[in-house]
C-alpha cells in the first residue's frame, strides 16, 4: 500500500519518545515514519495492515514496526458508533536507528540487536513469554526518563534479539511508500472496504473511488498490495469472522452472513484457506488452548 508520511512529535534532546494514547479509535489512515515503533495495545480490537500483511489485533498485542514500514490499526466498527463508550489505548516507543550510530551498532555485543532492527522492516508480532516480559518493560517506560529510559529500551531490544517467539509479518520483498497520490487512493479504497465489508462490496465502486477503470484498478491494487481485490476483501471478512466466533455471539451460518458471505460453502472454504482451520475447529482450538484469537495464517 502507498501511505502518507507521518511526523512523530518529539522534544529537543529526546532520543526515545514514549507516547500513551487513549481515544475512541486508533488513527485510521495508512502511514509510515522513519522511527522504529514498539507498540503495545492496552485496549482495542480490529484489523491491522502492516506492509502487505493483514491480520487481527486485540488487547494485549505487542508489535515491533521498522522504519518506513506502512501500517494502520483500524478498530472494529463498534468503536465508530456514537456513544459506544469504548476506548482504544496504546503505549508506543519511537526511536531512530541512526541515533545510536553505526559504530555502536557494529559492536559484537550489540550486533544481535542490529540484526533485529534490520528484521523489523517486515514488522514483527511478539508472542509467548517474550510478550509478557516485553509488555512489563514497555509499561515501565512511562515512568522512566533520561538515561534510565535509554537503558530500558536496550533491555527490551536485547530481550527481543534473543527470543524465538517473534513472528515476521510482511513479505521479504515488500517495497516502501512512493507518493501521496497513491496514498490517498489506497486509503479511500481501504475505508470503503472497511465500512462495507459486511454487505456487498462492488469492484466497480472501488475502481470509481480510485478514479480508474476496473481493469486498471485490479492491476494497480495487486501491484500495491500483492493481493487481488477479492483476496484482500476475503481476508478482512474472515478476520472479522474469527472475532465473532470466539466471542460466541453468532453461530457459523450467522457469522458468515454477518461478514458479507451469502454462501456458507464458500465461507467455509475461504475460512479454511486463510486460517488453516474450519470454523468449528478454530473455535474448539481457541476454547481449549488460547486466551486470545488465533492468528490468521
């Protein structure tokens, strides 16, 4: 996707910015910035787009996003309803790799961290025991200043560099942003899909939003997202279906229709293709072993 450049505010003399946000929903335009970001989602759920990766996010997730990596966290529809009484809260750490200097990052003791930061360009989902430890350290950053904050950041990075519980998200060959015109087109199409995926989403309407013919739009969309329009739409719908199923609000047939599928067989087939489980297998495995949604595969 082609996002807009996003300027992270910081004060002079500040190498590491610690930012706590509490709002009705997260910033919902695809964007990028030169800083590395460690993001802990204190509260909120929805769909995340990181590079060319699509997945669900929920409270307790923590991610490492590399420099200039396009991303957006779009909350579920309920967060946009008036008087919903919901809050999206997160803690983010921002820093630029260049701040530490090439010589420092080349030291043998620091080299594993340097490799981690190079890997962060794909985006990383932090899991397991590492997630628990990093979450505690990130929360402590709210109360640290100066050199203590600097040391804490490197404690976090060192922990991550030694962990085997890191899941890369975007594909290796994903390219970064190009220009603001592409950014606006992709963002407008993205919002159209997110606002209408539970109903009929028309390819012609998406092409009109991008001011293109259908054929040109299909080529453009595949070039910039590495997915066909229908694959992209199905991944969003199935991600939403996963959340509905584990919340136990709907049965499988009702969930399929609620997520925009009008054919239960097609829904089951797409669910298996995207998650590697049937809907009933997904719910059973979640209830037996997990306290948060299974990741999309």
